[in-house]
């Protein structure tokens, strides 16, 4: 039998796994607004949530192994990997480092973990690592399949991939058990593009014109109203992009908050996808739908705490009556597909509002605000009436105020 690791060594390895999964979550979240490619945005959204959930399962196992501070005592080199991932300069560098370096290394480690631990005694750890193999395989496979379609558009990506790969390898790889050598990278030589102040789209995609945003009457023109509404659903991509930047800008918050925000982000990606599904069923292409980039761009003029309060205590609660009315309307006209889509959106939003009630007070305290949750809600509602480019949001705010 080959040499097996001790329980103490096992803990240190699991800490590295959890930290690297969190690093991937954080970098992908910060970069979500910055990649113009629609497929990359959608896949990033899923993988942000999967990485957060992987880290959560690993952290749960660490608690069972009596480790309650999983980010204490990590090596400086691993911490530099965590930081360096953010310093990518384009879509190719993000994918090459997050997926083709870190996720590949994690996949190899997850596959091999049962061979290094005492599997008969450490079966809960084996169950956790084995459960992560399939989703990590899918993440890496997507990157390998997708990367050649964009690589030529971003020349020079190989250098940054090799730099990050060398940094991780110098610290013994994902497990940290390989040979270690001293290595550093000068991040001062590269600009940090995060957080993105404006969200990116492909250059030939149309941009939303608020003056052209006329809502058809729900009853008089049900087909026109349905298409109009699902165009706006497609544009919930901007909500997920906003949450990506919020998550990246609030690293001091508890892990449970980060896990919740990652799920919230993925929910908004799913809402955008339900819009995508319906507009395609109704005969439109995604690239024909004007992109409401203005919502993200104007929200990024606010601090992260204000953005979170605005989204979860104003925009989402104010939109609930409209969702209810749409579901009842679509049920009345026997549009089962649209009714089902809005039903799942409605259910998700209820959780988002609860998270807003839970985490807004913590954000206010963590970042030194002297406002109460009710006060920041009132301030953000007034701000929305003045600054939103979407007439629907203005009507929602007027209806609640």
C-alpha cells in the first residue's frame, strides 16, 4: 500500500481545494460583466454557483474535521494565485487560467484524493471529492471546447496562462504536496480591470434605447406584450453582472453571504435564459434584442452596499405585483410555457428578498454605514426613480412608493 496522508495533512489539502474553488468563483464573478461573449457569460454564471457550492461542501467537511478557519495558514504562494487570477486582461486569459490551469489541477486532485487518504476511515471526504468530479469535468470540457473559438481574437494569452500555472506548480500544485520552489509574479506590471464600470457586449449587438421602450397592453396585444416582457427577461443578465461585481467588491463579508450571492447571481442568469428560450420560441435571435447595459452602468456609480440594497430591498420587491399579474394573465390565456417561466422566477425572487433582509443589515454594519435598512431602502428607491433607464422600474417604484 502506498503512503497515506495524516488527518492533519488531509485538512491542509482540503483547505487548498476550498480556497481555489473560492478563487475561481470570485474571479469569474468579477469578470462576468467584462466578457463580451454571450456563451461565456452564461457558462461563467453557472460555474460561479458550482464553484461556490463546491467550496461550501469542502468547508462543511473541514468543520467535521475540526477546522473552523479554512483560510488561516494558507501559503503566500497560494494566496498569490488567488489574487493573480483577477489580473487577467481579457476573456481568453480568464478561461486559460481559471479553467485550463486551476480547474484542471483541481480535477486531477479530486480524482486522486481517494488514493492518498485513508479511504476506509475518511469516506466522507472521498464522497465529497468524488461528488465534485463530474461537474469539474464538465467545466473543463466546456473550456476546452469553447476556447479555440475565441483564442485567436486575444493574442498573447499563453504568457499569462504559463505565469499562473508556474505559480501554482511552484507551491506543489492543487494539493500542495509536490515539490516547492520560490516564485513570485509582479502584479504591479499589469492593470487590474476589476470591478468593471461598464458591462461589455459584442460590438455589433444593439443597445437599448429607453425612448423606444413602449409596453404593449397586456390584454389588447397579448402577443406583443409577451415578446416585450421576455426581451426584458433576457436583459436580466445585467442583474447577474451587478451581483458579480457586488460579490467581488465585498470579500470581507461572511462565507454564507458569498454563497448566497453566488446562487442569487446564478438565478438571474437562469432568468435571462428563460427570456432567451421564449424569445427564440417566438422567432427572435438573441443578438437582435437591444441590450439594457445602462442598468449595470448606472448602478456601478454606487458603492456595493447601496447596489445590494437597491436590488434586494427595492427592485425585486417592487417587481413582485407585476410578476403575479403576468402569471395570472398567461394562465387565463392558456400560455402554459410563459406562466411556468414566470412562476419559477417569482419563486426565486422570494428568496432573494429574504436574503436582502438578512444581509443588508450585515453589509451596513460591516462597511460602517450609519443608516438603518429602512433608511437605505428609502434612499435607494428615490435614487431609482431618478436614475433608472427602464420605465418599467419607474412604474414599479411609483406603484410601491
